[in-house]
């Protein structure tokens, strides 16, 4: 979803995103499954936090994913694309679900998400995995293993095997064969590595590049390119390299050994979901996907959870934290972001939990109630 905001003013100035007043209000994209439920919580909190900081947000709903397929026979309609490109930030909830599993590839809800990312050139996906003290024992791992974990995974998002050509399914020698192409250019690797190096500089000064250079030529190019950039421009950052299989193991064995991780599209997809379990639940992880010169996309790491949709069981905290990332990195509203993040911390301190992060001695509540408790704290 994308968001416009109206700065506080005594005049009757027109609504505008941060750039041109002629831009229309961009859409909120609730998407599918639990998306509308968690988006409703985030919008309420944005409005409340913004009001206390003298900011007024303006939201217009638009379609993406399965909802767009049902209504417009297109997972990413032209109207949604135009509105997203005209905005300053895109706040997305979730897409997909069992209902659309049998559709042709180009009509699947997930295709809408890929097209959204590509249309905005949102090539850098930032996925923090931070274990909050209140949830150190919510992970399936021992508290002493995960307590204090603070990892940032920087995933390349618009290249690699998910976008590479040629791809397809065809008949060869009397049987069906499926194939995909994992491909990266030096320039694509350089730009994602630069984002990761800059992030590492602001964090613990350590960057681990993950690849499979012992097997894949594309990974060998990745490793050589990252190393060359580090040697020439980022000698102050401690750079290491790790194969994907070892990285997956070490992320569970010793997660506190990592600070910032940079990797390609498919490896980043897997590692970031794995890292989510360090925190206890996918329902706690926000993400940001940024470009060089266009609006960023801010969304929870989790999916649409169609099995619990409409049952008031969803965890909206990752959605709220994604809204906070939008305010901090997409709209330059750090005080609004602070209010949202502090509300999440305080609601956990008070002992409120949704089912996915439930702990002994805490009070289990639903999505709507969690939103109500957050509203008291924002």
C-alpha cells in the first residue's frame, strides 16, 4: 500500500505526498487473507500517532493479489501500479491464499507482488530480526541462544532465479522438464552490496555475504563482486563470506554471531523466514524494500495466513512495525515511528499476546483487541 500524508498547517493547502501537490492520494493495499484485519490496525495507529505529532495521513484503498484477480482479473491492475508510482511509500499487508492456487502462473496473486516490486525497482529488501526481551522465551530455541539477537538481512529482491530468463516447463525426450535461470550482473550485485555495507556501517560494522560459490558460477561472480567493493570502498566494515547451507546452520546454532547479512533473492527468502523463528513468530517481523529513486514498499515478512483469516486470530504487530519503518525510512517521520514502536514494546510489557507468540502467564487476545490495546499506548 502507499501512503500520502498532509503536514499540519493553518492553511487549506491540498493533500500531497512529500513531493508534488498534484499527486492523488495513493492506495492502501490490504490484499488477501489476514491482510485487511492487520491493515485496519495499522491505519488506526498511524492516524492516532500522526495526530499527536501534527501529521494527517490520507489513505485510498486499492487492489493487489487475489482480491485484484477476483475484481479485475489482474493481480496488479494498471490503476494500482499508477497510484503506487505516484506515491512516497507503499504499505502492503499480505497477498495470496489457497483459493487461487490453481490459477495460471501469470494470474497468481504472488505475481502481483513480484510485479509491484519490479515496477518500483524496489531492489533492496531490509528484513530485521530482533529478539525483544519480552519474547526471548517465545522462540523454539533456548532463551540463552536467542536473547539479544539483532540481525539485519539485506536481500536482493528484483533479480536472481525468481526473475531470471529463460524459464518454463516444456517437454524433452518424452517427459516434462521445468527450468529456471539464476542470473546476476555485476552492477546488480554492486548496488545491493552497497546498501548492505552502508547498513553495516551504521550497525555493528560486520557484514556476512551468503552465496554458494563452491557450486554456482552466479555465486562466484556474487562473491568476487562483493569482495572487490568491500576492498575498494568499505575497508572499515568487517566482511566475511559463508555458503548458504552453513549460514542456515549457523543462524540456528549461533545467531548472535551475525550482524548484517547480504544475499541474493532465493537465499534471502529462505534465511529471513528462518530468522523469523529466532524471534518467536513471523508475526513479529517487518520489512522494507527500497529503490534508488522511487517509493519503498513496507510490509510484514509473513504471508496471508488464509487458514486463520477472518477469525480475529492474526498478529498485527509486524504490520504495525512495518508502518513504523515506513514512517522512519519512507516518509521521514521518525517521531511517528517512535510512537508506533514504543506502543508495541509497551503492549508486550503489559503481557498481551496473540496466539502465535503466547507464553505462560500472559493474556491471549485477538487481532482487534491487540489493536485496541495499542491505541491506548500510542
